[in-house]
C-alpha cells in the first residue's frame, strides 16, 4: 500500500479526482439497492460491496490517517450529488417514482457513507499508510 501511495505521490490530485468522481458515479448508477421491479439480488450485492470497498480503500490511500469526519461528510455529500444527478437523468420517467421513495433514499444515504468510512478505517488501521 505504501508503494502504491508513493507511485501516486506525483499524481495525487488525479487520484483524488478519480476516487471522488467514482463516489459520484456510484451514487448515480448503483442507487437504489432495490425497487418494485427489481429486488436486491446477489449480483447487485457484489457490485455494491465491491464498488464501495474499492472507494473506501482509495480514500485510505489518498487521505491517510485521522480524516474520519472528512471522509464521512465528503462521501455523504458526493453520494447525494450522484443521486441528484440520477434524479435529473431520469426526470419525468416512471422509474423515478419507484427509485426515489423515502425508504430507498434513507437506506442508501445511511448505509453507503458508513460503509465507506468503515472500509477507510480498516484500511488505515491494518495497512499502516504513511502520510
């Protein structure tokens, strides 16, 4: 992990942009976990866990230690931005009425940032990233 961080040392801004952009992308295209037409299946679970696992590890690489609040708040806000973009992308379609129900929004905005912060914590605790 240290070697990976050193490899990106010169291009840390690009890596930050990629990771933070990936949070917006995932918030847009992975939301919701399920709706009336499609239930939460195993493939969707692998996609969600895999995507946010990569993002959490990436946050650990680019931000290093003691950035818990920043990681949580930025992941929450960027996930919300992705969801707003999803809403605008599908504005006027019937799928918005199925996807953007209060339960889906609350579940997604509570589970995803907590999971990313937890993966960030596990990354910096177990890998000993040098900042």
